[in-house]
């Protein structure tokens, strides 16, 4: 087709929006530069995850040291901090506030102009705050309440009696079943489903009868939920996602799960019914957790682990079934040595045979027949 | 924003719908109470999964004993059953029928008024039964046939030549590719995709050429399919989900899989192409099953297991790769003891060295050099 | 309901489209038959995945031998090839081209008539090629560019500034966030989400602050993406899916991942941020790969494996954590023997005790107290 490539001037204009150097950033945050003001900055990130091109912030000397060693190309710090690094420093009185300002500056402007698209289907009783955007082909049920500056993108469905608080964004094709509540400043990514029935049945004769799930889902403030995640409604009461928790794509949260505040739940994690997750918990990718267990505050669970029992606060667990990280690493270490150990083991058997022969002793316990077939020398004892 | 919280009278009215006590339940089912008629009941469930607040049913004395020990707060039983428990019993001639009545009474009224929303896009040739609901922004293709009382919620897409039988509910944004058939009384949750092409390619030169998938998907009666599940169409013939089977969220079913009746498939399970699952099989969360194997009737597979070979009827398998449960538990038990066993093992080596020294024997098989570095005493032999 | 079953003549007509025998196929590709021209053919496939009823192609004698042993019922080969098999051969000068012709002949006609459905919501600035189909209830943003013969099915959302190249199909309810580009001849299945924000946060005080993701997603030519897959946009630059790569359902691809050409990525795989996958890599179902690793060209990773380190080109890895296949199979073999080895081990302990008793030696290292409780005979030494 013709015209598939952008005109170069158009593309230049778009790219220019994201071209920053240290000088431009210092001007934005009102800071003073030590080092090269022309260093290009392409992104903003935390110190631990900094890539080449990123700017980070460091409020303590320890963090400044870490930041210097990271892949970051520029660092926001306090006026009284200094370092021999060749990386440019931008000195500001409040590095944290400057950093938040930069996060905003680098964010794409996702919010469209307020207004309700004429193709949206909105029930008569729905209540809207100020500055709300409702995109094309959205459907909104009865008794729904939408806060200020909420952004509801194309194809979203909001069931009856849902409540969405201020400044939250629902990306395209999100589905909220009835009575789900979502807090302030949340991001719910495309295709996520909140409030589907929990997975519960009662055996009656030869059939599994569906058990009513009349509870709901409550998502607190500042939560992010990844694309195509599924968070089931509670049997009674609420499934809860605590304030500040971040959830990656394709995560499954079953009925009556309670997740605490500021947790990090990586992609494809599955948490079974009625399990409780504390605050500040980190669950790495593809972790599975059975029903009715407790994971304590600050616990960390390694990728692909299978959690079958409670994890204490601060515990670092790994493996399937999950055990304390140190023990799991020991297990892996032993597993790696097993082939060599097996050779030693066979050698020891021969040495014992030699000792027994020297002493003219009968073996007190002969190898099993099954084993003998694998061990040619056994019949010689 | 103002008005985000419901008026208290409104909320009270809604909550009151779900407030039950034993007296009200006994009146509904026509039963006689032994015990406290004021005990509050908040839900209905099977004995094995009962939570505090639930009512359960027990038709035999053995189940009554189990029910008494469960978290349930009230029990439906026969007139001739009795127990010393403090939990209230409701005696009815048919506890099972009374239980089914309660399941209905506690279920939320999900079905909207029949009718086709004016924003739905329905092909001219589609056929509808009685009492059908078609929500806003639904699209329905050519030659589609919809049974009586089917409920098609907002944003659903139904491809050409699909058939949906009586009393089935499709939740928002479900997608049926062409020629999918769904039985009676099914629940297909939001975002589920039925009938996408199977994952099959033929290498031709350096490219993978897409192989045609001209089969379909058939979902039998009384099936529930979780949110964002994916069930692929067959290459030829049908991918089949048997009657009464229940599937949790984010499950993947590949082309030509045949699943039997009344299976329980927990979240994030993946089943590869042409595999056959018997009747009454239970697959726990995140299980993976390779292609072209058979899982026998009544088999159970533990969470996160990886099934690579056939499983016999009634088998209980666990682990990755999956082995019989008893063997897997033995393996885990040995794995847990390995660090201690390693200490013993090193001790035995020293004892053998001491024996050899006492007898002035040469070691018949010396430890490997690699091992010697990990075992300081080895050079002393 | 009445009329739920198709009239038999209607069904016959539909089925007849897919009824082929060897004679009809030979006529289509202009080939000569050795064997039974009446053999029925129901599908087309690669040799390795052939099922009963399939036709395959074999350009070399080695492949012809494999094809004869496969489940295929008929084989396309060169005029100069022959075999004693009872399977019919169809001889053509270019078996590969004949095979491609058959693939097309067996494919369902998925493409509807070109045109834009009146219920689609298309921004004024969107540009369309020739022969484009836009289904009902689609929404297309500003500055979008759509190539020739692109097929955009019901309920799809295409964000601002996306580019979709010629002959690509987007199935129902696919979501493209802004600035995603998709190449020629791609299939993006229902519910897939391309371009959601990467999962990245910077800790600021007690909160996790969302890090801007201003990069995009680029899908090259001839890619297939399964239903409900999630491919996140890059932090800066692009997340890339290389030409010819095929991806099954429910796969998660994190921000800044680069996938090479002609890879096969089976269902429920998850790949974490900034990881690089070479060309021709095969990742089996439910594999997880951590961030920032490299998987070399032609590597193969077994189902449910957890990749934590780089994999060299051509490596075959398996297990969680993943190790070379040969080593993993050795580990499994040893694991399977451990119960028997434990019995031998206990026998060796007794033999050493007997030797020590005979020599009147003290044990140089006694078993631990913990162990003694599990080993009744220990106290007898």
C-alpha cells in the first residue's frame, strides 16, 4: 500500500517529544548540573531496573553509589551530594519530587478529551463525576458510579452497581461484572475481567452444582492490573486487591483472596481461593499458591514456585513445592552433584567389599536383586 | 467526587436480600429445625469447601458427621437423622432437593429482561428461541441458532453458523469463532475464546506454513468455562468439552482435545493437541499435559504437574514430570532428607578410610579429583 | 427450541466442501497417482504431526520414508520417487508448491466481503488500503494506517498511530494500544492485547511509582499470535516479534523482549523483560524465562522449564531450573532410582558397622541424632 510510512517531518515531531538531555531535565526540575549537560536521557526508572539511557534518583549516599554502578546515564541527587563518577548529576533540594515530576514528563498523554462517545450505551441511572471520558462502544449498567476524571476506553463493559473512583483508567475491552468497586488512580489493562463467579461447586448426585457467588471484588487505590487478568468475585464478602499493589498480565486471583498493600505479582501467577497475601509481598512469574494459606508481609516467592503451606513474614521461598530459598538452593546444589556422588557411592561399595573380603566377612545386607542388575560387580562379593 | 457512596437505605435494601437465618431457610424448604433458628446463614456450599456462614446438606450419617466437623453453620438432613452437635439441623424429606432450592435462592438474578438491544448487530439469517436476551454491542453472524432463554451479554461476538442451546449464558466480550456449538445451561465467562485455529504448521523450506483447521468446538450441556479461557477448534472433527465439566479461568485447550463428563479443570491448566481426558477427572491448577496422551476416568493430577505419558483410570499423579502420588511423596521425602544423608555419606567415607587404614588396604576406588576439592579429608587417606 | 439442528441438505452442502479424495487432489495439483485414487483425505499437515486422514509432502527419499511410516494416508512426491507402500503417492514436479496449493484449498474462506461496517467507529484521519474489511463495532483511532486486504473483525480496538500491513487478520476483540505496528500476512487471534504498558515501577518512599513506557510493539511479517496473548510495549524502543514466528494461546511477552524469526512459542509461555530469543527457537508449553537472558538460535526448551541463564545456540534445555536435556534426563533417572539407592545405603551402613565391630574400631563419625530416629538399627552398633 502507499502511504504506510509516516512522512518524515511528522515522525520527527513525534520523536522529538521524547528527546531529552540532562540540560533540559535540569531546567524542568530546577536543578544544577555536575557533568555533561548534553548527555541524552531516554527513560526514567528505579535504580535496580535501570537500563542504558535512564535517569534515576538517589537520596542517600548508599543509593548514589548504587546508582553510579547501575546502567543509568544520569542521576538526580541532593545539593550536598557529590561523586567522582563521569555520569552527570542533577542536584535538587528534593530529588524524590523531581523524580515524580520526571515520571510525569516522560509519560505518554493517554487521557483523551472528556466526554461520552455517542456510541457508548449508558444506563439512565449511571452517575458521572467531572471530566470523565467514555470511549466508543462502551456499555455501562444501572446504578454505576463513576468518579472524576475517570477514563473508560473503547469496548469496556461495566456491570450494574459498579463503583469506579477518581482518576482511574480502564483500558479497552475490560469487563467488570456487577458490584465491583475500583479505587482511585488505578490502571486496569485491556481484557482484564473483574468479578466473574468463583470456581465452586457442590457435588449433588452425579452432578457438580454451581454454588452461588454473591460477594464482590474490591480494588483499592493505586492498583495496576495487567492485561487479561482474571479476578473472581467472592462467595460472600469481597475479594480484595490492596492499595498500591501491581499485577502483571494473565494473573488469576480466585474468590475470597485477600491481597495486601504494595505487593508485586508478576505475570501468570495463580492464587487459589481464600488465600491471604500480606503487604509488600513479591510473587515472581508463574507462581501458584493453593487455597486457604497465608503468605506473610514482605515474603518473596521465586518464579514457578508452588506454595502449599503458609509462608512466614519476610520468608524467601522457592521451588515446587516451595521451601525456604536457602534450603532450595542447597537442594539444587546437591541435585547438581548427584551424578558425581553416585560414582563415589559405587566406589564405596567396592571398597566395603574389599574390606569384607580381607576380613572374610559375609555381607550383612546384600544389595537387592533389582539393584544387582545395574551393578555388575555385586555378584562378586 | 460527590455521591460515590450509596445512600445507606439503598445499600441496606440490597444487603437485606442476602440476609438469611435458619428459620427463614426452614420455611423456604418446608423443614423442621433442631437447634437455634436465629443462626445466620450467608452462603451455600459443598461439605468439603464449606466456610463459616455456609449451610450444607448431608443425606447419610457419614456425611452428617463430616458436616458437623466442617466450618458449616447449619445442615440440611433427613427427618430421621440426629446429632449431638450445637449446629442447627433442618430436617426435610429430600435434603438434596432442598439444597438445590437453596442454591437457587442464594443465586444472584443475573438474567436481564428478554429482548435484543438496539445496538446489537444481528445478521438477517440468525434464528432465535423464546425469551432470549441480547445485550448492547453484541454481534451475531449468519446462520447462527440461539436456543430459548439464552442470555448474550454486552460485547459478545458469535461467528457464523454457531449454535447455542437453551438457558446458556455468554458473559461480556466472549468470542465464538464460526461453527462452535454450545449446549444447554452452560456458563461461558467473560473474555473466553472458543474456536480459534489450532496451533499447527508444516515446515516448507525455511517457513512454517499454517495448516488449515476446518474442524470445530463442541461444548456439551451444563459446562462452565472460566474467564479468558481459550479452546481451539479441531483440525478436522471436533474439540469436545463433555457434559457437566467445569473449567476455571485462563485454561488453554488445544485442537482435537476430548474432555469427558463432569471433569474439574482448575485455573491456568494447559492441555496440548489431541489428548483425551476421561470422565470425572480432576486437574489442579497450572497442570500441563502433552499432546496425544490419555488420562483415564477419575484420575487426579496435582497442581503444577507436567503429564508426559498416559495416566490410568483412577490414577493419582503429581510432579513434573508427573508420577504416581505415592512415589512423588516418597521422592519429596527423600529430597528433604538429602542434606542429612550427605553428611552421613561423608561420615561413611571417613569410616571406610579408617577401616582401610587399620587393615593397611589400598582404596580400590579413589574419589574423583573434582570431589577431592570439596572434601578436605580425602587427601589424608 | 425448534430448528436447532441444521436441515440435512444444508449440512451436506457444507460438509461436501471438505470431502476430498486422492483423485480430486491429483487433478487440482496436476499430478499422477500411484495407488488408490479413492483414498479419502480430510486434512493437510507436516509429516511430524500427521494424523490419520492427512496428506503430506516429501521432497527427499528420507522424508518419503518418514512419510510412509507416519499416520498420513497420502503423499505428494516428485515424479522420480517411488515406494513399495500401499499409501497412494501423487507425483508432481514441484511437491512443495503443490502442497502450498493444497493448504489454500483446505483453508476455510475466512475473509468477508470488503467494506466498513456502519457500526464501526473510525477516526477521521485513518488511512485505508484497497479491499479492507472492518467488522461491526470496531473502533479505530487517529493516524491509523491499514494496508490492503486487511481484515478487522468485530469488536477490535486499534489505538492511535497503529500501522497494520497488507493481508493481516485481526480476530474479534483484539486490542492494539497506540503505536503498535503489525506486518503483512499476520493472524492475531481473539482477545490478544498488544502494547499494554510494561510492568515496571520505581520505589519512591513506601509506594511503587509507575515508570513510563513510551516504546512500542513491532510484529513483523507472517507472525501468528494466539488468543488472549499479551505482548507489552517497550520502555523505550520496541518489543519485537520476528518474521514468521508462531505463538500459541495465553502467552505473555514482557516489555523490550526481542524474539527472532520463525520461532515456535507454545501456549502459556511467559518471557520476562528485555530477554532476547534467537531465530528458530522452540519454547514448549508453560515455559518461563527470566529477564535479561539470551536464548540462542535454534535452541529448544522443554515444557514447564524455568530458564534462569543464557542458553547457547542449538542448546536443548529442560527442567526448572532448566539445564541441558541430557543432564536433566540423567537427574530424572537418578531421582527415579533414589528409593532403591537409599535401601542400599542403609545396607552399607550396616556392613561398615559389622566391619568396625570385627576390627573393634570406634566409628569415626556417628550418624546424627536426627537420623538415628529414622533408622532403628543404628542404636545396636
